[in-house]
C-alpha cells in the first residue's frame, strides 16, 4: 500500500485526486492539506510514502516546503503544476530541489483533466514510491508501442564504418533532472556532442535546457530539426515529440518528429537509440541512466549490436534502478558506472 498526501490549495484538486485514486487498491490518500503549514502538522502524525505537491500556495510555496522536507526527511514527491511559462521555470526549481516527476495540469478544467489522467497520475505515484529517497536530494496507460511505430529496426548490416565524427546519446527518466545537473556541468567544451532524451512534458524541456545551459560550460539547448551534433553542445529532446539522429554527409544532425507514444513515452529513449544504431553504429556512445520502466533497453541493445559502446548508471547512484536494469537484462550494456564517473567516461570517449 502506497500512502499519499495531497498538498494543494485547490479544494477541487484535493477532492478529485482522492476520488480517482480510490480506483487503485494499492494507493491510499492518507491526508490532504491546503498549504505546507497544514501539511507539516499532519505529517508529524503519519509520514506519507509519496507527496503530491502543488507549487504556488499560500503561507509557504511548494519549493521552499520541498527543500525543507528533503533536508529533514527525504520523501518521493510528484509535482502537480500548471502549464504556464512561469510555472515551467518554477517546476524546474522544484525538480532541482528533489522532486521525482511532474504531473501537468491546465489552468482551467483541472477536475476533468485529472479524471482523464487517472492512469498517468497513478503511474507517477507508483514510480515515486519506487524511488530511492537517499538519492532524491543529492545533486546530480497508453498502448505500449515499440520504436517500430517511428522507424524500422536496423538491418544486420546497418553498422557504419568508424569515422572521426562521433557523439553520445543519453536516455534518462525519473531522477534524471538531478543526474543531468551532475553530468553536464562537469563537462569541458572539448567533450563530444550529446543528444539527450529526458522524459519530461511539453514546454518544460526548454526551461530545463536553459537551466542546464546556465550551469554548464558546454552549450545546452532544446533540440530542433536540423540542429547539428558537435563537440561542446548538448541537445535535449523537446517534450511531446520524438527526436532522431540522422547522418547528413559527414555530420550528424537531429530531426524532431510527431508520432505516437513509444514504450509509453514521447520523447522515447528507444526511438533515439534506434536512430543512433541505424545512423551511427560504432560512432556513438550510449548511456542509460536512472528511470522507471524499460524505455531504452531495446534501443540500447540495437546500439550494442551495431557496434556502439554502451554504459549504464549503477544501482547505488540511481533514484530508480529500472531502465538501466532492463538494459542490462536485454544484454546491451558494456559496463555500469556510478553517476560521478559518467562525466569522465564521456570525456574519455571524446578523446
């Protein structure tokens, strides 16, 4: 049983969340609160397994509350935030403070939205409950389609000859915002180009890329069709679309495309990794990091089979050891590394 506390100043949100979660026997709402001050008082009586937390609330904002909780008693937290430009930046602050994931809600019709998003809400809570609380405050259901829905699998002779132009492809999900904030700022401008799929909703990836760009020596930007992959640059797949790598003469570029959910995600790591297997083969390094589920496991095996070097984040440094574990189970991983060793591995590959 996963015990959940809902902290939101909207009575509608508190009521509807309780209503929809009653349909899931493994999840129980043990308390609700209209602001963090009320929440703290109730948490002293029974500490929840997962917090569902709004950001903008009276008396204390959600980010201040989250930072306080993460210092005293790290608790898996799902942010429930409105999709506004201001809200996107605030939510990035919350993720940096240690939140596990985001549920986006509209500014109007929130009750209907939450009812329609029942499975997404329940899945986010289960993912949060599976997180490793010790890692949360450290820096650092649709049909399950495969990457076949976006592009065909690489053939047996798809691997290309090695070239001087090479790059890194990274896939990450739950806990990834903190992990990427450990990896990218540690890279020099001479590091190889990077393409990243971080599971994140539409309109949040741009703010996330801007945050990382401000922290890093390398350039970090939200990917757009035609963007070239080159040393000293990291491209983050935009939320709500798939990102593929294609070869353009002697260079590699990205293409951002529409399409269905793949492995229940858009963007999907499987789609990115398959495109890398097809277009780059041994000219790429694949890295799969913290996250729930198995998105990227099949694509990493395809990269491995195409001659790419592949790495997985180790269990001890993951918030959720789901995606790396599945990639290893599929037989597509050369080696596992702690989070703190991944930047050096990227730099070494660039040499």
